[in-house]
């Protein structure tokens, strides 16, 4: 599919966004309450530009300790419904406090935003929630953690509380970022909690965040060797 539309792929930092989609197609309305035996897999592709186009500012993220992105037993499933369930709160957060995203932290447990995983960078350590079934196991997250280890960083996958997050975020030089297919790795400059704004580090794009983002982009764009065999060439 990609080779067929290769002329439509923009030059870096643009890219071709690829989204496989799997839907049930059983001709029985009763199947709304049961899995469909028949299904169809199709692929959506679209040229996209750079997330940072126009000199985007670091993101403003609201911490929500009461809600969840989706049902916890569905968290690690890449389902459209999981994204949809977070849209209402995100729209409200944009209107109420001009937040770009919500970081869902049920009962104080820092998890993920509506469309991306969350990473905290404190010196030479990169910290993120340990994998479980309640949130998406992002491929970009995994790639960034691998590249961080390649660069000699300490990778810590653990439970992170809102209290600890806010304490660490106030330290000079600390960075926070969101990782995902479209965002790649995007800096978070402000955390909003209980009507108070907390600046993350300097509040600007973090140098380590930018370094890790560029390292992944360089592999994707063929500017750096793919030592982990992430890329395959279709002949």
C-alpha cells in the first residue's frame, strides 16, 4: 500500500500515517451483544505534517484523579472506543483551563493521556508507568525507552503518584513528555492540578526530549542505522 502511494509521502518532517482498522461485519443486529464471526480489515493512510509545525509551544496538561481514559480491562487494547471515551473530558479541559490534554491519574496513579503515553525525565533517568492491562502499551513508548537505554539513560518503569510527579516536576532540568504515533515525543511545559498550574522544569521544550525525538526520527527517515531491526523493506 505504501509503495503504491509513495509519491504522496511528504518529505521529512512530514510522513505517511498508517492506521489498520478492523471491524465486525456480521449481518445480525443481535451481534451488538456478542463478538462478530465475520470481519473486515482495511488500512487508512494519510500524508501528515510535523506536529511541531508553526513553532508549537510545550503542552498544557490537566491532571485528572477521578476519571479514567477507558475501562481498565480494555486499556491495553487499541480500540477506537477507548479514544472516544476520553474526548468529552478533554474538550471540557480545553474550554475550562486551556489544557491540550488530560493525564488520567485515577486515585493518584499517573497513567496516560487521551491519546499518548506519559514520560518523566529527571536527569539521566526516564520514568514511566509499569506495563499493565489498564493503559496502552505504545510502540513509540517502547521505542523511546529503548533509545534512552542506548544513550546510557536509566529506564525506570514503575508506579508514579501525582504527588511524586509534582514534586519531581518542580526541580530544575526536569522534563515531561507525551509519546505516541503522531506526537512522536512532545514536551509538556505545564501541569494543571486542583486549579493550580505547575511549570515542568523550565516550562520550555526539554533538550533530552528533543534529543530522543530526533533519534527516533533519524531512524524512521533513514538518517541513522536501524540497529534494532524496526524497519523492513518491502520488495
